[in-house]
C-alpha cells in the first residue's frame, strides 16, 4: 500500500520557462529511458518477486522513490510551459518567426492537457508498458535495471547540457545523482550474489552440459573476408570461469530448410500447390552469374 | 552490405509438430526477449557507433549472426504448424474437444500467414522497434545487450522445458549456448574498458562534482516504518570506488508544487480560473481525520 | 513524494489457483478499464492541476490508493499462477487434453515473467499510456474518471462472476466497493461545481455566442428514411438550461470539396497533374444508374 | 448500410493555408479527443447494442454524422497544406529561417501523403483503436461518450484560439456546437434512465450487498500527515442515495504478500530457489535507520 | 456527408454460435487484412484525392460500402458470442474441460464488451491506423488497395474454411465476392491509366534520367555462392518497356562508413572520445582466423 | 545464414549536415514506406515460403539487399546529425531563433542515441512489425511488395526533392533506381505466374462458384443521388476474364440486426435487461421529422 505527503522529493524551479525544453523533458517521463518505466519496472519486479524477501522490499522501496521522480518531472514540464504561446499569432509576436516555438512544441501540451505533462516521450509517443522488464530471474532483472539507469543517466546528462536554466540544472543534478546510486544498487545485488562469475550464465539454474557447449564461448565471425574483430571477447577465460573465449568462423551447420507445400484449401495460389509453370524449376536458385 | 547462403546456422528439426508450441516460439522471434530485437539492436548500435572502430565491427558482425537466428526460429514455427487444424471440425477430430488446439493457437498462423511465422510475440503482439536500444554510450549499450541476452537465455531455457520434441530441444540447446556467449561478450567489453570501476557511473564523461553528490551513494528509504532493506547496496565502498554506500531515510526536500492558474482562454473550466465556490478553500487539504 | 508499508490494502487469497483466471485478471491491471490507467490518470491530473489546490490534493491522494490496487491484482495473478503447467507434458497430465490450460494462458506468464503479472491486458496487449486522460479541464477530467470507474466496476463485476474462488470473490468485492465510491467521488466534484447545469457545455469558459449555436441543441438525423430516434435528447430543455432539444434532419451545408491538383514535383502520378485520359471526365461522378 | 452524397456537412474554407495548423488539426482527426475515435466508438456501441433498440438507432445515427466530421477535418488539413514548402530551400525562402515551417510540420504530410491528412494525432502518432470504448453497459458508455465530447470540445476550443483564419474559425464554431449537443445527448440518456441516482453505481445490476459495502462511500486518505482533502465527496448523501460520504484513513487490511519460491526448472537464478548467501536473511527488511 | 438505413448490406445469420469463431472473425474487423483498414484507407485516399475528381468519388463511394462490411462482421461476432460461457464453471459444464472454450476466446469479449465485437484482430491487438495507406500517388494507392483486397480475400477464404455454420458460410461467400470485385476495381484503374507500362515506375512523374539507371533493371545477387535465383525478373524487357532485366552480382560500391567521434559533452563514455585502451586498435577488425 | 563485409552498398556522402533532413530520412528507415519494413517483409515471406523454391531464394536474396539499405540510411542520418546543436544556446547561436533547428529535430537524436539513427519514422514513431505482410499467398505477397516499393519510391523521390545536398541526392538516386527495379521484380513474378488474368482473383485456389458471384464484378453505388462514378471498373470484361464489370446500386439485402438482450449477470445496466422506462419503445426509431 502507498502513501504520499504532497511534497516534492527535491525542489523544482524554472527561471525561464521554455516550451521546447518542456518537450525534451518528456523523454525523462515517458521515454524508454524515463521514470515511468523504472517506476513500473521496479514495482512489478517487486510484486512478482519469488525468493528472498529482502529483494522484494528493496525493489518496491526504490519503485516508490521513482513515483516521486515522475512527479518532479511533471512539475518541471508544467512550469516550463507557463508563458507558452497558445496561438500562431502569439508565436509570431514572440520570436518574429511563425512556428519557431509552436512548431517545436509537443502540440498536445496545448491541445490536450492545457499546459501539463503527458506520459509520452519527447516526440509525443505514449509510453508502452512492454518496456517493463520483470523476468522472474533476479540477475537478469538487475542487469535490466542497471541498463535503465545507465540510459536514464545518459539522458539526464544530455538534458543538463541542453538547458542553461539554473533551476533545471539543479533539479537534474539531483536526478543524475540518484541515477548514479541506482546503477550501483542493481549491480551491488549481483556482487552480493557472488559477482558475475557466480551469476553467469543467466539463468544459472540451467545445467550447462545441456547446452551445445562447443559454441558457448566462441565469438562467431560472419564477415565474408573471414576477419574477426578481436578483443577481450576472443581470448582469455570467460567471465563465468567455465570456458575460454575463442574466435570461430561461423559455418552453416544446417542445410537449406524445406517446408511442405501449402494445403490446397489453405488460401495459397494454385500455382504454389500444384505442378505448373512456376514449379518448373524445383531446384530453385541456379546458374552462376560472373 | 549483407550476404546469405540460404542455409541454416544450425539444424532445425521437428519430430512432432505442435501448433501451440509454434505460438510459444513466437516469443523468441518477436518478443522483447527475442531475436528481432537483438538483431536490430546490435545493427543499429553498430551503424551509429562513434569511437573505436572495432566495436562497430564487432556489433555489426554479431547483429549479422542474429538475422540467422530469426531464420532458424521462423523455420521452427513453420514446421510446428504443419498438420495444424485449419477448421473447427478438424480441431474436434483431433482432440475430441473443440478449441483445445485452435483456441490455443495464434490464429494469425492460419488466417494471415498460411502456417508461417509472424514478427509477433507469443500473444500475437507485433514487435515494436522502440525496444531497440542504441544510446550512443558504449557501456550503456553493453548493459542493454547483456540484459537482452540474459532475458533471451531465460526465455530459451523456458522453451526448452516446455517441449519434449528432440529436434526442438537440440535447436534450443544451440541458441542457449549462443546466448551464453553473447552475455559474456558484452560484459567482456566492459572488462576491456576497465571493468565496472572505470565505466561507472555511466556516462563516465560527466563530471561527478556537478551532480548532487550528497545523494550519489545513498539508498533511500521510502517506507512509512522507516525500515530499510539492507544489503551490499547499503554498506561498503561503491562499485566505482568513488563513494561509500549508506542507507538514508528519504525526506521531501522540495515543498508543495505551485502551478499558475489556467489562462482564461486555455480551455479549462471557468471555476478553475476565477474566484467561485470551488476556490473557497485555497489552502486545499485540511482537517485531520482520526 | 511517495511511501509504502509493504502491506496489501486488502487481503488477497487464492484457494484454487487458476492460470486462465490469472490471464483474465490481467485486464484489471493493464486493460483500458484497469488500475494502471486510473493510477496514472489521477496522478497526472493532479500533477498538472491548475486552479483550486484541493482538487490536486484529492487527485494525488486517490491516485496513491490506486497504486495499491495494482499491487493487489499483481499478487492475485502471481498466486493464481502457482501450480500452472510449465510444459506441454504437464498440461496433458493435468487435464488429459494438450493445450487446454497452456493454450488458454498468457504464455508470457511462463516465458517472460516466471509466473508473475505483466502490465498487459487479458489478451497480452501491453498498457499504452495514451489512455491517460488529463485534459487540464476539471469537468472533462471528472467525466473521464467516472468513465474509468464505470468500466472498471463493470470489469470487476464480470471477473467476480467468472470465478468461484472465495478468496478471489472477497478481493473483488473490495475492489467493486472502491469503484462504487470512486464513481461517486468524481461526479461529486461536478455537483460541487454546480452540477451539470453549471459545468456544461465543457469547457464552460468558451463564450457560447461564438459557436454556431443554431446547431447546439439539435439532434441530427442521418437516416435515409428521414426517421429520427426520439428520446430525451430530442425534446425538453437542454441539461445546461441554455436551449431546447430538437430533432433536425441533417443537410449538407457545404458543397463538394475541391483540392488543388498535385504539384508536378510532389511524387504523384503524371496523370494526376496533367491533362490526359484520366482527366477526360473532369466532372467526375455521372450518369444515373437505375 | 451506409450512403454518402459527396458533400460536406458544413463549409470548409481556408483563407491563409498554414501547414503547422494542419498539424494541429490532426489532433481532431486521429487524437484521442478526435473524430475517428467517436465515429468508431458510437458505431461499435451501436453494432453491439443489446437492449432497447432505440439506443442502437441513436448511436449508429450519430456515429454516421461523425464520419462526416472526419471528412471536414481531412479537407481542412489538405487545404492548409496547399502552398507548404516541399524542400528545405523553399522553407528558407519563405521565412528566412531554415526549419521554421518544415521543422514544425508533420513531415509525413509531405513525405507520405502528398499534402493530405493522415489518421494520426498532432504529433504524428497513429490512432489506436483501443480507444474505442463499447462496454456493453449503456450507462458506462454514455459517460465514455460524454467524456469524448468534453475533451473533444476542449480541443476544438483550443484549435479555435490557435488560429485567426476566418474560414477555420467558422468551421470550428460548427464543430464546437455539435460537441455541445453531443455532450448533452449522452447525458440526456442518463437522465432518461432515471438520472444518476438510478444508474449509479454502474453497473446497477450487481447486488450491492455483495460488495464490501463498508468501503463503498468512504473517501480514503493516503497522506502520511493523515490530512484528507475535504469536499462534497467526504460528506452528505451519496449520489445514488444508498449511503453517506465519509472520510476514512486508509489502513492496510492485508498483510505482506507471500509468494512461493520459484520452481527450480523455471528459469530463475539458483540463489532464488535454494539456500545460499542471498537467502541468509529470510526476514528481509530490517533495522531502523534514524 | 454520410447516411445510414440501419439495415445490413447482406444477411448475417449464425446457426450455432461459436465464441472461438467470433475471435477468428475479429481478424476481418480489426486485422491488417480487415474492413476497418480498407474503410479508412479508401476514405482517406478519397478525402485527400488531388487530380481527376472521378477517382475521389469512386474511392469515397467504395469506402462507404466498407463501413457496412464492418457492421456485418460486428453483427456476426455478437451473434457468435451468444451462449458463450461467462464463467469457468459454465465452461467446464459445456465441454468437460476447463478452459477449452474460455481459454480460446478473446476474453475482452466477456470482460470489456459484454459479448460484442471490438476493433481488434484475432489475437486481441487493436487496429492501428498506421495501416491506412494514402500516398497521394494514385497508382501506388491502387496497388495498396489491391493488396488489401488480396489479403482480405485470402482471409475470408480461410474463415470460410474454418467454419461449417451455413449462415456464416453464406455471409462469407458475399464478402469473398466483394473482395473479388474490389481487387478488380483497383487494378482496373491502373488499366485505365494505361496499364503497368504507363504507370511504372511509380511515381512516373520523376524523370528516370535522374535515377542511377545503371541499376534500375538489375536483379542483385547477395548470395555468397554467387548464384542468382533466375526468373522473369532476370531476363526480358522490363514491364515499363524502359529497360531490360538482368542479373547482377551486388558489389559494395561504398567503402566503410566513418562517423566522427562523439562530442565530449554528448553523453558517451570517455573512452569513446579520447585515446585510451579501447582506442589502441584504431583499425578495428583484424587478423584472419582460419 | 547471413554475412557482411562492413562496406556500404553505395557511397553515402553528406556535404552540409542538416539535422532536420536527418529527421526526414527516418521515414525511409522506420516509416511504413521504409527499409526496415521491406527487409523484414521479404525475409519473412521467404522464410515462410511454401511452394516452388526459387521464390524463397529470390525473396531472401532481395531481403538481404534491403538490410544494406537500412545501413546506408542509418549512416546518412548519423552524418546529417554531425554539427547539430546539443543545447538551446547553440541553437540560438546557429540561426538566431531559438528552436528553429532543435524544435524541428527528432529530439531522440540528441537525447537517446547521441546523434545516431533510430528505427522510427519522421515523426519519431517506432516501426511496428504488424506492417510485415507475409500472407502465404504468393500473388498477394507480390502485390504487397510492389505496393511497398511504390510508396517507397514516392518517398525517396520526395526526399530527393527536399534536399539540395549533392551527396544525399546521389545516394537517393541509387535508392530510387533500386525501387524501380523492385517494383518490376514483384510484378514480374505475377507475369511469370500467367499475368493478372491467371492470378486473379487472389487466392485463385478458391472455387469461384462458391462465392456469391452475382456480386463478383459489380461496382456498388452508395450515393444517395444514385449516381455512380463510371470508369473501366463499371464496363468491359473483368481483368480475370471471368465476368463483366457493371454498375449496381447497392440495396440492403439484410434486414435490421437483432441481438439478444444482455444476460442479467453480464455487467450491463438493469434497464437493458428488464422492462422499464427505457424499454417503453421497443420498436426504436420512430416518427418522421420533416
């Protein structure tokens, strides 16, 4: 169950409202790198958590923090929209060029919300909850969370660079700090579980002798010139300690796939199902072309 | 530029076609944990790669491998659909219960494709390319890729457990092995970049003194009982070596947000914009309720 | 800012887990009638609220309650999935008919979450945040909220009828009661604002003399037989007291639209842009056909 | 069955084409507040209508009117696009600033349609038919329709304010009038059904004694300061006459949820399923932090 | 402007309701091969039509017919849902196997619509209006329409095969006939425009001497074995009479792409922007692997 | 299985980077007329191909070419983004008008990718794989492919007209040429199958005597004035040689649909299910209105 105190986790102040920056901030609300996503991701991971209870508690607790981050950003969007032109005439009056501001806005900020935030990204695409990763595998989820915070911090850093409003920079400096912590937090769980050596390969509950382990530590080359990009991934012990990296040219181990012809009553063309001109060359692909 | 040889990377064999397993396999094609996603993710990361060229090459090379994984799975779906009932009558004939098979199928396998795979997940939801993460930040992308392979391997392991068809188990044992390698591969890049200590916080190009660093290593508690879930994330040095984890009760540092009233010509209700019954209590929330 | 206590708002108990009912419950989580929608809708309305502060507080307060409803339902889904078949073999063992259970499940409950809830509806379609209505107009939002609770209660009632598990019926009886209240709550705001007579037409801040008010209270007939479905909407005073309902046969007041021909460099076919066979009959539609 | 006469319901005239206003108008076509939505919503409600036939007729009749509204708006978009710059050079020539117009356009108006309307909103997001509410419950549907018209009129009013083109203002004054009527129309059905007192709670066919009626008229407080936003929703008789509003502090009635641990073959990490370092602290959340 | 007469274009009769067939029929309503799509596609093409007026009239006229097809199918879905089980208990009573029917249904048919159709496909995925093709190019649109009717007729044929209900077969025989005509209709426009020879390449208003015409009639081979699938597309005159088909092995005409390194303030990792371990091998891909 | 050589199929050169043109180019990557769509469409058609093998080979071969087209366009986007303003200040410095460039950009090019391409269209809407048509019917697929290339070439021509960058014009002249060929290629298959006369109606495997063939070649008129747009589609032999086109006024052949009333336990309103005021007028629609 959840509670609120109606206050902001950190002050949100806008000195010079900018409706195009309001649009940019939307990415941090409804973008795939944004706060709706992490809020729902941590809560759903917590609510579905099976295994040690402390992870459930930790996840729900941090998911609860994230609700407040959306609140901060929604406030920041609303404040940046104050003073926005509501008409093409106001727009011209403002910059002397029709469309310079209005054209760059999320028009739904005027037309749909009356100068408030939407659960959309910077291009006005609504958040889609397929981005909520909750796999039931703790280690996979921790990587997903670290990813979300890594892209989230990259986004916050870019927003920080985009504005010179001191209030906005201050708010973003807080969100950047929280993203720093949250990256750490999820990777700390992996460390607690024994580190990469213990958690890999994810899921580590599947017996590796059942996988085609001849290919488990091979970096496959798919270049026609047979060159292979070399690096840590082509040499040395694997990170789980169970094998040795090696480069390997990929060869087709399976032949050409053969599917049965369509059933006559299956909605295909007759020519696909019977002998006829189109079937004249059953072997398909043919002569060499120099 | 790309090439093909018309062959499968690994043999795809189905002994007993099962149209419900065909639907399950779709998750590995068009699901968020699936192969369309990683194919496009690695290719887009490669195509947009800025910085050392070897990572571009490595990414495009592995993206190229993934195209062939979709090919294998699409073949597996088509083979599992051979013999599927095309009508409610055939369905009854098969199991004695109308709907037992047809009802559990992705009906588009019959109605839209004539017994072939679709770029959809196991529930028939089409792949949405917002899942292609290519952040322009190498470390963030490596975490995203490791996540994709961790959830991908969890998915493959679950598909492996779902079937007892030897051909399908064989194919999946190969895909599981490749997922093992690909998890390693992306994390090996992080090791090559100096390990977590060097790459964190992501992006590491933003000067940490500009973040509100008082909060950069604090695990915030948001529980009403002031209890905090303890673990590696509440004590010890941070993983980047720049701080020390600590628990901290989260307090609201910002006050209650105040937005300007709506403009009279902005499409709100009059009562929102003028004095009136609704505005009688400007202070809002009020008496205690025991 | 938000807080949690880790407990459920109301007990969630499942006596006989049923994975198909788990799929049905998803509609109440991620469906358009579900709890993610109202949670986000009330919070976004509150965060963007302009005008009397009490509505902001009321909205955010109830939005906070809704987070806990998702929590209850996610728990109910997870509990209904315990004991679900993970393989086609287990499925046969269970009911004697392959696919009877598995085929009716949201397969992502097995493949993607390890038996946990997803932010999806009963067909596995992820929640899309375009359903979050926050118009900046208080009365419009109250109607939107009452709608959400009306469809939400209809959904809860149907779920109640679908199951005979006493635990589930108990939980649903609570959610139904809350939906009863929430329908009331939003309509009570309209009463507080003066009732329909005062709030209509929404927005009431637009001067009605600027609308084409000859048509403001006319029910238009579009039937070829010139019959008009009669009811309260065709007679008596309008609900805002500003007019009188009347039936009116709709007549085309505008002529046929005429668009300029395409620019020659605009990517149309030549025949669209120049005189030629296709342009022979500039008048278009022609002879009567008996 | 449906018919057309090729004419517009009301004249559509554009004196000064404006491609950015064309983009804004798209919200009224393909936005959630727009005409495609109401057209489909009323038709689907009518086509699925069970119960008194007059509501079916009324719904389909008005749905038929709405098709013509899309036609008007699509015409308005096409006319506003005439004279739009097709190239970056033309754009500079027009305003002296590259991107001032082109950048603010829906680029698909040039690239995909050759200066015609799309079934998208003002941000270019295509209409998604999940917004078509047809619940099978007449009262719920009437609220949904009134909501659509309330947000639709707010949108039309905002578009009216955004332009100073006399032709566009004239067209919008007609659409605003129709939205006035349609708000009335749907609420008039509720009045015909006996008013809110009779239709609430929706659905009114569920026996209220089966809901947890202790909570049916309570406004729950979720604020940590135990303050409750007071209003009509916290005192006085409920709108259905079946109870009395009251404020109530929400208390967790359920305990902490407990889910079974993951099955060993379910794709979780080993540490989640067995005793081990991660399971050391089975009680989870722990010491107080001052 | 549009009109209705409240009657069906063709009788819709269901002898034995089948809720799983109701789900299948949804593909013909809200699937990409379905009637919502063609209705909107023809209407939007008509509304945006530039050039000879007769095509506008023809398009809108046929779009108007399609509205009635949705009406027929929505009625068919509703009739097939009568008698559907509303609860898991009824479901068992019906077939003796829990989930056999309910599990195969679109659960929204019960939970969201009260046994009515939805604007969704057979998997419950809502129609997305991005499928409405209206390119502003008449010939391209005719191909798009012929495609829609070809896949639409394939779908109707498959539905015809799926059922043995005489009423449903009768209705489908009508829809199949209309699809036959509509395929013809759109291709007849191409014939009227002079046939493929005249309309190709689409758009035919772009001067072909400005394209890289060395490659305009070459079928490129991308197989590693240099074999090329031969057919009409590799020999003989091109269909527009402007060239001769020929096979050609595709060679990379461009080198390796080189992008600038990331800006230091752009959110990338430091290692991407500066000399360091990761930059040691600037040439990237390297040694041959045998 | 697939291979790459790391090179571009054709040179990609940008003389004057333009971030708004980068946004426009996105339509050719992730738009419905773009390259991701054809790549996936041809590959999925090939992978699911049943019938003569040569079509499989041809499809997969051309699908492989298309991967390289995405690569070219992704490179073009990245090059056009070099020099883009990262902040509102840089934006003002560039054009003197804040928002002129930034406002017209896909902001995710800055915020989400660090100046790289996304799998989105020109409005930032991500590609949705429902656009991948693979019907299992060869002729339908060929029309779908010809459509994709027709709209694709129209798009490329419009992009060509939008820019005056010589490098971009050169690249587009190549893509336009390839679209020319691909239009030809898919229609050449139809010619190889015997031309339209043989392949129509699609699918040609359904016995036409089973369709309601009285309506198979009739162009239906749905205009209230009984006028019918005349053309090749209303006279002369049908294109399949099986009938003669004729105009026909559409008459309703079915009566008014009658659905059963809602079940009392189905979540409808009581008034829908029982006698009452709303049911007073069972006949529905009534008196004429002059």
